[in-house]
C-alpha cells in the first residue's frame, strides 16, 4: 500500500482466508509491531492500516521465498494452462465474493 496505507476493508477484500476477522488479525499484527492503525480524519469510521518498518523487514525477508515457491509450482504449466488457471481462479473468487450463503 506504500506510504498511504490501506483501509482495513480493502485488506479484508484481498485476503485469501475470509473466515478470519480482519480486526482480530490486525490486532495480532499490531501487537507484534508489524502494522499500525489510524482512524481516517474525514470519516472516523474508516481505519487505515500501515506497515511498520519491522513489518516491511519481515516481508522483504519472506517475499523472495514466496515468489520462488510460486515460480516453482507454476513452472510445470504452459502459458495456455496458466491463462486457464488464472481465469478459473478469478471465476471461483468472484463466486465466493457474491455467495450469500444460500
């Protein structure tokens, strides 16, 4: 999110595991020193999350390993298969987001 931070609802929308409470997750990350939260000035209902320097250091350390694991896993797929996979995953994600539990 850079220097501008990210609203907590946007963080929630980007999460893979939707079952987790964004508030509880951010409580844990803030307690560990990885994020800080501030209420938005114009709309005090909105909370913005910011990555701390310590949080950035953890991500900088983990990102190469995560990227390498993804590259290794996807290496077996052709370009057409990757395109199909991305399309299918988008369809699944959209279906989950629009699911009302019925």
